[in-house]
């Protein structure tokens, strides 16, 4: 936990202007208000009288704005080049600072986001999902209410970083490959779109074998976007079905720049178009809200279910804190895999919940 900062007082001396700024920013964040440089303030320049002033801003409707608040700090450079506080006002007017609202003030927001960037990319490169990363980082701050960064902001940072960074040669090589495949077989389907800067954004392709397989084995498909390409850190999304031998069959692929509802809508719409307009009867995905929204819009008559593999992967995160976690895990797996009817499944599940007092676990209830 961050050490509490004492209030600024007249006479305090700082070696540099940055030290002074950082001190007052820490105090402002602790109290729940933002600060801006006052008009006419200027930084250190040789041979001039130096002044620095910071005024108060507040958070309103999740946007930071200036208010007529007298809170301020005025500092001046000393003869030996240090910065000394000459005047300070700490009594607020027109608003009441709320410490927990600091997370909504943009100046602190950016700092907190920068602090977690390295760990965000480190975990994401290892295949950990954004919601899991956010939960882990929030847990280190004693809960979501104390963590000033939202899940969607982590997602936006990752999306921005991994926008298709393809060099011109890479894009041309892909286009040439698709052209060659289309020339060899007219049933090879491919599509791409560009961003506002005319750079390659999203790509999808389905070969002739996949289109033929979908006719026979496309009643239930699994859509997965958890794979990352090593070079570009882009989600590699794929549609997979199961043939009459119980073997997985690839039914389509895509490289996507964003994991949001609009991108998934683009992928699903064009994939169904490629498959002669026939949507699957059922589709399995991970527990992603953006996918859920896109599927409901593009495939309203398709039964959407969550992939069991993704759910079971969350067991350590959601239930690992229980003393009898290993026993609970084995009992849940038996209830899931050893039940052959609806009644048997529900009875076995309820027995596990009752045996280990899991009735109030929010994740299992959900």
C-alpha cells in the first residue's frame, strides 16, 4: 500500500521541479482531486525569476474539469537552484474531494495505466486473458474498488499495441498467397479490411476443404480466439468442427486486430456468407461478452454455449482459495464427466455444492 503523503506546507524545499510536482500529485491523488499548471507559470530558465503554481481540478461525470476552487500551491526557485513552497491553500470550495474518485481523474489514470503496462503485456503474451489479468492486478490492490484501471482500458492498451503491424512486404506476401490459392481453386475464400490509415486491419480465409467439410459437419462448431501469433501478437481465431471419426476439422481462420463486438460481427457475418448463408445449430465459445453480443446479432437462431475447457481452466483462479480445493476440483469433474442424464448431472452437481458449502460462491452461482 502506498505511504500516505503529508500535506504541503510553506517553506518546504525540493531539489527539482519534478520532485515538487510528484509530491503535490501524490498528495492530490491521496485526497481525491487533480491539479493543473496555472496560467503564466513557467519552469526553470537560466537568469530568470522562476515561479510555479498548481491549481485544483475535480472529477465530474467521469471527466476532469476545472472549478472555482482556491486550492493552490505556489513555489519559487531559490538562489541555490532548489524549489521552495512560498504559498499554499488547501481549503476546498465548490466541491468536496473524494479519495476513491481519484481513479476517474485523467492525470492519475494515465500514471496508473503506465504502471501496469509491463505486467499486462507479460501476462498477455503468456496467454492469460484480459479479465484474468485485471482480476489478478486488482487483487494485489485489495480489490477492484482500489484498482484505478478498468478492464476495458487494459483491453484498449493491448489492442492499440498489437494493431496489425505488418510491413508492406508481409501484407503483399499474404495477398500473393491468397491470390495463388484462389487461382488454383475458386472455392478458396478470403477477405480483408483496412483501417482509417489504409493499413491491413482484419483478415479471414476459408479453404475449399473447410467449406466442403462444413456441409457435413457444421451443425455444431467451436470458435476460439485465444491463440496469439508470435510475431504480431494478434489473436488467431478459428472455427473448428468434429467429423464422424471424432476428429477436429478446421472450418475457417482469421487474424483480428480487436476482440470487440464489431470485429466479431465482421468475422461471423462473412464466415456465414462464405458458408452459403447457413449458420450452425450450435456454437461453443469462451465466456466473452463481446462474442456473446456478436453471436446474438449475427446468429440469433444458433444455440450459444460456453466451452467447458475454458470454464475448467478457471477453477484454480475461482476456487483455489478453498482449503479442500483438490477435493472440490475432483468432485466437480466427476459430476461433469460421469453424468449421463440431465437429472443425474443436476443431482451430482448439487451434492458437490452442499458437501463443500459452495452455495454462496458467486462464480458457481453464475
